[in-house]
């Protein structure tokens, strides 16, 4: 019974307007990425979740988000890092781990490349004292 229902839903899904379908795929991908920001995320993982190929999802990101999957993911992580840096008590290495970076030095370089400031400098400019 479940298999038949699943096939019916899939059939209806394929009949959607391609633009609407692309929008739904992107919405699902972006939501998953936001929820799982601290986990190692790959294009493969997200393409499996959205039932499209890696290459199709990659093209959708370029077309709809104007950037690659990795650029979009990095921007999400940097945005969250900015928010977390405004909260006292979290150390830079903890923040990096929370955002899915295995190496806090890599996180710091990426943050500086994207914002023009290192995480500690960014925090200092917010007038928030880092945790000791």
C-alpha cells in the first residue's frame, strides 16, 4: 500500500511546473542545510535528500542562489558565526566545531576571507568580551 502511494506522489511531483519544482527542491535543500549546519554536509548528502543528482543540484544552486553549493554553505556558516560571536562565553574553537569546521584555524581564515576580520577582531569590534 505504501509503495503504491509513494509512486502516486512521485508521479504528481513530476507533473509540477519545472520552475515550481526547482523552487521546492531549493527550499528543501536550504532548510536541511540550515538545520544541519554543524554537521559535515556534502552536495551528495543534500542531493540524496532532494532526490536529484549532484550535478542537477549544483546547477540549481548556481541558477537560483547565484553561487555554488559550497559558497552558499559557507555563507550560512559565516552568518551564524557572526550571530554567535555576539554572544559572550563561546570560544572561537567551540564556535568552529559547532558550525561543522574540524579545524578552528581553517574556520578563522574562512571567516576573515568573508568578512575582512578575524573572529576575535570581529567580536572585539562588537564590544563583546570573549570568554576566558
